[in-house]
C-alpha cells in the first residue's frame, strides 16, 4: 500500500479550487479548468498556456488490476476528462504555471495522467502536488496500477515519480528507458 495516499491531506472531490504551499513557501492556487481558462489556454493540455514554451512534462498511465499494460493511443477518445490549472499570483497579476489532466478510457478501465509545468518552477514541488492529486483521483476511479517510462537523463521526471513512491528499474528490453510503477489501493 502506498503511504502518501493515506498521509497526505486532499481536497474534497467537490472542491474546484484550493491553495497549496510549495517547498519554497510560495502559495499557489489550483483550480478545475473553467471556461475562462479554456478561452485563454486553448487546448487544456497544450503548451499555449505557457508563452515561453520552456516547460517540463510527464505522463503516467493507469489501469485496473488484471489488464495487460497497454497505453491508450492519442486517437482514443476519453470518456472522462478532469483538468486542473495551477496559477501563481504576483505583482503583474495571475499566470498559469502548471496544468494537470486525467483522462479515462476503455469504459473507465484505463487512464492517462499528464502534468505540464513551467521549467522555472522545477524543484519547487509543483509537479509533485499536481501529480499527487491525479494519482489520488486515479485511486478513487479504481485504478490499481500506474506506470510511466522515461530516458535515464530525464532527472526531473525520475525525481517526481520517486517522490510519489513509484518504484523504478531499467527496462531489460530497452536499456535506454527507465520504467516506473506504483500500485494503488482504493482510498475513500
């Protein structure tokens, strides 16, 4: 059983916005994507929300127990989509610094969790906060196994997944990849 799923306080499933304090003590607001955000950011999980284009992204795939490890392709239409936007407030106003999205597929038997964040927020805990929320929702949806892969030089992705207690190993079939896996228990 993964420890953080029990220890970490979570927003209720009804909350559409909440505040998190990152490792550098900066408070950020996280909220469900609304129409105002959609109008300014284009595609919810696109890079249009980040004018600098200097971003870091990670994808995790989930499934219920007993299914073979297969990733849904981009052509598969999701049956459900939950998108969250992380915003920072400064003297110039509010700006989007991260986006987290969970899409479920195959009658809810599989999911994909994506997190995109501005590179300047790397190492402050933003990706961890966003992915932790998606992992928690995955658990509520009944997902029991989450998997990801990355190249060995993708230290930010490896560090993020390690912070969420994914176990990692080198792919024997493809030594240029590191595989990550987290087994979930349903949290109510």
